[in-house]
């Protein structure tokens, strides 16, 4: 039994969500030289569910290697990754983080008035010798039709950047969403039900 975990993610939203369910954690962040960018590049014709699971397991492998070099005491390692998928879209089904304002506009125009999927994979490495236990949670999100003015104002807020699908549900883009079928916390980046199941199975103490 462990009374804390390592979180291998820089996302403040994931930190907030872990606190919400009473999980003690320490950060285990990427170090110089780790090639996370190439890991996050989709493979040709890769399905969104395969992509998010592959990326999360690759991050789990990097995090384990990081721990082995750290000299820190062992605790289970939690990794996660979120992507946005617009099935049958002309650009393929994976919509990542926008690279600039034009890319953010392109993504938001694609999502406008449509239902898309938000997929979050969570992986927990319980012991150094174990294969990570990984689950994928999928939610459906309905966007209202967006005007050019709404898109421009949202881009000007800088909120789209650093976020898969060019938006964050916890910010002002929450006003764009008319319907959700799935997990609000999963859309934020860490599905709490599935995460709690992984933690409980690994006998990790929650406050």
C-alpha cells in the first residue's frame, strides 16, 4: 500500500483533479533531452483511441526511466494524455494542440456546430517491474455553432494554446458547449472515476 503517487504530468488541471479525490502526489516531470514531441506525433492513419493509449504508455515508460535515475523512493507513477477527435473530418480524426492562431482558428471552425470526442488515457505503474495498467475514457461534446467574432475573441484570450482541440472546458469555452455525454473531468484531462478505480486496485491511500 502506498500513501502517495508520482504524477508525470505538468498539467495544473490534473493536479487539481487529484486533490479533488484526496490523492497525495509528488511531481515527476520531464527532464532535458526527453523527446516528448515526437511521441505526440500521430502515426499515419492512427485511430484516436490507439493514439492516446500509445502516447500515454510511452510517457509512462519515460517516467519510469526518469524515476530509476532519480534516487527517489518508489511510489506508483500516474501518466495521462488527452486528445480531441472529430470522426470523418478532412484532416484525419486527431486534433492536437494548435501551433499558432491560424491553426487554432482552423480547429475551432471544424468543431463549430458539431459533436466531437474527447479521449483521455490514464496509465498507472504500480511497481517498477509491472506493465502499466491503462484505461481510455471517451466523452462526446456538442459545440454550438460559433461565429467568426466568437472564435476571434477566444483566440485573442490565448486560451486555445497548449490544449488539444484548441479549447479547455474549464475556461470560457465552456459557453460553447451545449451538451456532454461522458465525463466532465475526463474532458478536463483526468477522468476521476476511472482514475480512482486504478488507484484503489493498486491499494493507494486516498484521504
